[in-house]
C-alpha cells in the first residue's frame, strides 16, 4: 500500500482507539436461541435481533437443508433466480399487499439500491434524523437534495411540503433500530391526508414479524397508496438474512433495469430464500402468534422488574430496550460488567448513535425464560451501581 495511504489509515485507527470506539470482530458460537459461546465461555445473549428465535427453528433449518443447491451461481438477471426466489417474492407480495416484491442479498443493499436509484428523480428527500445508515447512504448515493428532520416530528414537515415545488420522498422506519421507539403513525396518516402526492419509503426491518396484526407491521397499518415502498430485513424476526422491497410493478421493473445493487450482485442462495419463506409462514401461523405473545410477556416482565429496581431503561413497546449512559467509557464498563455476570450485551457508541448517547442496547426474544430475564435485571442493577448510573 502507498505509504501516504497507510499512514492515513493508521492515524484514523489510532484516533478510534483513543476515543474507545475501535470496532473489532468477535467470534461467536451459537449454543441455542438464547445462549452463545465466546472463547469457551457461555453467555445469555441479549444483543440478538432474532426476536422470535426462528434462526434455530427446526422447520427453518430443514428448509435451508432441503435446497437443491448451495448457491444461486449467478445474478438474478442471468440464471440466479430460482423457483424458491419466485415463491418467496409471491408470498411476500401477498403478505405486504403490494403488487411486487424484489429480493436483495442484504437489507442494506435494498435500502441503498432503492434510494440510490430512485432518489435522483425527486426534488427533495426527507429522512428522519435517526434513519438507519443504509438509508443515509442511499440518499447520499442518489445525488438528490436531501435533509433530515427532527426525530419523529412528521407534523413539522407540513409547512415545508406545502411550500415545496416538485415531488418529494419521505423516508423513515417502523421501529428505530438503536432506540426501539416506533414511527409516529398518526402523524404520518395526517401528513399523507394533507399531501396525497407525497411518496413514502418505510424501513420495516425491526417491525415485520413482531408488530401489528399477524406480525405484518407496516402492511397492517398503511395501504400501498399511502406507503409505496416497504423495505424488509430477513435477519431480524425471520432469523435468516437478506432483504426485500415491496412496491408497485412499475417501480419494481425500474429497479430490475437500473438498480446496480440488484443487477450486479449474485442472488441470495435458493436455500436462503426457502428458509425465509418458511420463517414468514411461521410468523403468519398460530405458532407465530404464540411466539409473539411470549415475546411481549418477556418485554413486560423485563420492564416491570427494571421499574422495581429503579433502572433507567426505556419503556419501549418493542423488544429493543435501551439504557442510555452518555459516555463511551461508561457503556464499555457496563458491558464488561455484564459479561462478567454471564450476560452478553454489546455497548453501542458513536458514530452508530449520536454523540453523548452511548448506550446498552438490550434485545429480548421469545426464547428467553423468566429466569434469564431475572438474571439480566440483577446484572444490570449491579453494573449500574458499579458505574454510578
């Protein structure tokens, strides 16, 4: 590598170390849907997005193993689009009540691809200030004019949209990944009533499978006329990986012809598509409803016990629960304290979250037991005491 570049990279990494923000990979071995092993030590897992525990569900694993081949062998537009892909797209279109569904190798690619390709045709893109990095990257990639509005303050956009000339696209999320709070749905309904030509893209990564009627989240709240594009992530409640966009036929055809993330990427493996389809069917079935009920019981138990202990944990109506501590050092110290007590919960620091809002991001799942949650709350109380939080 060129010495000038090598020096630049080294200096930036050193700055991250000094800020206590250096990211490193940790090798994790799954033990169960609720436990992991790291370097031979076992931990209760409270940093997973596998909300329903489907990553280890026997039917999902069986679907993965039943595929006729390991990989798709080509991009979707060459020979990589199989019967498993089409079956998944058809299933999701029905579930989302959208005309078409386009599959992507990752949810990040779905978001950057959608905004990077479509955003250029809008006069203005409006993004919630806490929008996911993939949405921000897509907005930047589009070359369009874009601005962020104060988190969940959709009503404040009314005057700006009234004054604006030309088409606009509003971008937000059903559930915000680092805070666990939900979209201000009523404000969005009001805004759409006042501005019926406003286009909307909602990232439903953390809502689908967990929220709404039968876990349908955004699709259960908003029609296709209200929210034209719904983005899904299959690495959360589905317990697998990959992403998709639910949209109208014209937009789907446009992306198939103009979206680089779709055109030039190898399609997700047929095994993966089959496993996702199985997970979606479980989410919609009575078994999925039972898992959601268990999940909400766990969330309620956690919140009640935290309140009894006076722990400053958010009271989100979602499995994502946050304990904002402010400084990076405090978040790291508390995460280390939890590990010493057999709990795995990663510290979340800037730039993933805004400056001064380092936190513990705790995720509950349907797989956790009452004893697991009691152990978590006890460990949290001790970690807060040790760090004077």
